[in-house]
C-alpha cells in the first residue's frame, strides 16, 4: 500500500468489523485510559486490550514499529524534564548539579503511558480501517456529507502536500539554503518554503471545486455507495455497551477525586 | 433542419469585478457528433467559453451572462449546475486537480459521480467497468489515483466524466500538462470517443492534431469569434498570424516557400502529411538527380 | 444564524479546508523537526478564518488537530490532538477578525513599531520576573516591577528597541493584524495551559520544551512554567501566523478573494 495512508489491508476479523464499531472502540479505550486513575492503567489497557486486538488484526508488528518510532522523542523529553526539574520531592540520586526526583519519574511514567496508549489506540484503528469506509458508515448514519468529504480528502492530501513541501525544501537547499545551525538559520529556512507552498495550493482550490462540481457533488439526489459496509446486531449491542462503560469510567473518575 | 445540440446565441459574459467582458456576442451551433476545436491566444476567452457551455458560467462564477446558452434544447440559466453537469462533461488541463481526493482506488474514483446522483450499486459497477474499457484503463482499477502518471490521471478524469453519460464533452487543453506519451494516450481516447459519435468541443494548441481530427475550428480573439470554419481554411489564414496565434510550423514554412515560388498548391498545409504531399507536387520542377 | 453558517460552506470552502489543514500539518511538522520554539501550525486555520469566516475557521482548526493524530508517520503528531479546542478558538477568532476587515486595513507604521516595542518589553518583564522568583520564604515571591526595571534597565531598553525594529520590519502596515494575532495568542496560551500541564506536564518533544525546562529550572511550578511557556511562545507564534496570512492575502489576485 502506498504511504498515503497507514491502512494495512489484512484478511482478519478485526478488519471485517463495522468501522463505526472500531471507531467507538477507539474512543472508548481513549476515555478509559484518560479517565481511570493510576499510573499503570494506560499500560494495562495497552497490554490487555490493544495488543490482543493487534494480534487478531495481524498488525502487531506494524503497530509496535510505528508507535515506538514516533513516541521516543516525547518520552525522552518528558523523562528528562520531569525528573530533573521536578522541584520539591524525593531525590533518587545526585550527580553533579542534577538531582532527579522520584515524583518526577512517576509523572513521566504516567504521561508516557498515556501518550503510548493514545498513539497505539489511534494507529491500531488506522491500520485496521480504511478511512473512507468509516465516513461512508457515518454518512449513512446522518453525518453531513461535506464533513465526510473534508476528512477523507485531508487524509489523502496531507502526505501529498508534505511531499510537495519536501520537494520545495530540497530545491531551496540545492540553491544554498541552510537548514542546520543556530536558531536564526533554521528560522530563515522557513519563509522561502512557506510562501510558494501556500500560494500555489490556494490557486488550485478553484479548479478542484469545479472538478467535483462537474461530478455532481452538490446533487440533490439521495447518494448511493459503491462499497457495502458490513454490520451486525451483535456489533450494535457492543457499541451501546461501550458507551455505557465509557460513561461509567468518567463517573468513577469524578468520584475518585 | 437538424437542431444543434449546443446552441449559443449572442452570448456575452463578464466576470464579477471586471470591467471588460470575457466573451462578446458569441454565436455557435454545434451539431450532434461534431468535433469542434477552439484556438486562441491567452486571454482570448477559450476557458470562459468552455465554462459557459458547461454551465459554470454563470452558476459557479456568478457575473453577468446575456444571450442564450442551450444544450439539447435546455437553457443553462434555467437549470441548476448539478443538473446541467449531467448533460455536459467538463475536463481540463491539470489532471491532479481533477482527482476528488475522496476515494482510494481508481474504480471508486470513477464511481464518485454516480454515487452523487444515486445510481444503484449494480448499475454503477457495470457502467464503471464499461467506461474503463472504453478508455483502456481497466488495468488501473485497484491503483490509488495519486500513484498514477499525468497521462493516466487525465484518462481517469475523462473516464470519471464519461461514466456519467453526458450528451456533450467539453475539454479545455487536456494535454497541455502531459508529456508526449501522456498526450498520445489522451488524444487516443478523445479520438475514439469522437469516432463513436460523441459531440466534442475542445480547446487545443496542438494545431497539427486539430487539423487531422476536427470537423470545425473556432478561432477566438479577445472574447470574440475571429474565424470559424474548416480546419484547412482557418488554420492557414493570414488573420491568425496577424493576431498573434501560434500556427503550425508546416504552414509557416510552406508560406515562405510559396513566396519563393517553391509551393505550387493552392492551399497551405497544416500537418506534416499535407506538407510532404504539397512539396512532392513541386518536385517535377527539380533536376533529375535531386529526385 | 444557521444560514450564516451554511453560507460559509460552499464547494470552494469544502475544497479549501483539506488544503488548509495540509498547510497546518506540513508547516507545523517542519517547525517541529527543526526544533524551533514555536508551533506555526495554525497558518491554514487563520487563512480559512480570514478568507471565509469563523465557522469554517473553527472546523479547519478542530479537524486539523484531530486528524494530525491519524495521518501516516512521519507526519503524525498525536500531541496536537488534545488541543483541538484551542485550534477551534483560533479559527473562530481569525474569522471574527476577518469579518471585521482586520486583515485588509492598513495600519500606520508607527502602530506596528509601538506594538513590537510593547510586546518585547512585556516579554522581557515576564521572563525576568520568573527568573527572579524568590523562593526562600517557602512560596514564590515575585519581584516588584519597579525593582526589576531598575535592576535590568539595559535589558528592557534593548528589548524595547529590538521589539520596535521587529515591529517595523515584520509588521509593517499590518499592525492591526499583528495585534489580532497577539490577542489570539494570549487567549490560546491561557486556554491551552491546563491541558498542557495536566496531560503531559508541558512537554511536547519539540523546541518549546526548552522554554518549559528553563522556567522549571528557575523554581517555577509546573502550572506556572507551562503558562509561562505558553505566554512566551503562543502570542509570538500566533502573531507570526497572522502576519504570514496577511502577507499571503496581499499576494493573492483580487479575483481570488471575491468568494
């Protein structure tokens, strides 16, 4: 699959689920991870729920690779900053002028868990669901079609755009633009990139609008869909169950304080 | 009298916030199955003419439109744009901008228009399959539209319009952004469609190609029709060079040759074949060793 | 009012929004990797607000942050997702200012100079106040303004001069736009601080972390440091974003703006 989307086509049960079910699950796990207290909650959800789901969907290897690749700068940052600059607390050890604190480490651990959960949650969803299938389901449930169009188009356009930005950046580099160095140098690298990119794309807006109008985008007819989205009574019940459980988790959170 | 399928009478149009009209007093009747090519320098109003036939002028661009623009007997200002596009298909230069972005495969991309007008699923599938066969892109069905070459994308765009079964096809410089291979592919499709009886209005710069395939040529200049008639007549007229049109290099060479007495035929050539044929006729005058 | 909302979402707007979101993400991601202490991930949002209106701007901002979490890596940035409400507000404000013609009115040059000078003066004041917090009494004691100015007079004068110059060259005749950006940035800083502190302890993995670290190192509490970082980065960042949009709007042909 081209790098245009994270979606990884697999013949798995997870992939065959209705996209709204999967999306509800994603949101449910998110609420669970953020609402339930404790520094281990996020990690528990990751190991007990997300990993088995990923195995079911035959995407565990991809999931792990992507999540670790994108989360390490954050985790590194959070550990360094929170442990070293925590302020008052229990000192773990001392070296030179630094005295990392236990409370800071715990905070960093919790924060990392949260971010890992959020990332794994959404990436698992993206790996197992083609975005337009979700939009089609939501449209059938009443979502404003313009919104569905915006979301899917954005997902396809962003990587295109980034490629364009990269091309401009490389072209400028070839002309001698410096992108490494002190802050001023890096800042100056921005402007010759931003202007052509933005203005060029704005000029495309009118043609693109004409192109979809030419495909009867604003037709008053009732839309049909080429793709058929599977659903089942069981899934409907599970979705309602998740909403209830999510509300429960929020209640627990409020009561815990 | 056969009623023209495209009928423009005294059409004048001004874009909003502009002082001078983009089109003035355009009169054009196109019969069913005809292939009309439109030529002209930049700013002549060629794109505006396309938009007028396709209904985007005035519905999309607003502005002031006077006169009659009718396709198959229905006037454009009496229709809404989303109904009008079902009768008139429009494709233009930039293939990338014609991809909706809302679909992940070529097959679905082509079906996009049919989904919007509510065609039942089975009919959609057969219409898309047939249209893809017509434009020879059946092998691209599962590809992402963004992974295609320019020529392929343009053919997908054409197919996406064709699948809606318009009565008339309007093409605004469909090969201007193509490489030679892409150009050949796209021209191939357009020619096939025309031979099957589709009414086509096409803006194009590649004069040699027009000469071979167009039934009629329209030369636009500053929003008015300068010349209209058979390709052979229009494309070799002096008026074109006077007004700054690009003309075929064969024409300019032959014109020079005519001045030097080396071109014996009456009319001037537009295409390579015509030039070869015309120059061959003058070979009787050459010395035997040069034959 | 529903009609006003509907009117904003023409086909052109529906096509513009994905492009604007792509602008947000492409530039924002670039800035993130260049580790500059700003965000610059709202240019698209402000653009849509200015060109179309508040509702379109709000949708652009909200969706941009939410979708930033699900675009394929290396563009993906989950950190932006919880701040979607901030982006919505930025879009609303940009649209609000856009409708009032702020992006079109030319301001006198001296206004830009004043704005720059005042902003940098306030910035210096803010930073120095934090640096000089006295925690010996067990709770933070902020030094008085008079003492600060007297102690660091040179710094303040320098800040005002630099600010004036930046105002003159950067803001030019876009003083009103710059001011609108500043205001939006301040609002953004305030409403994003709670989330920033609560969720991630003020850390993003980007260049702004350095500012948080600096404030923490000087004894600032978590909350205060995050708010401080936001107050330093956000107003400047939004002012910059607004100015970029101002420059872009001036470079567009008139026909484009008639929508």
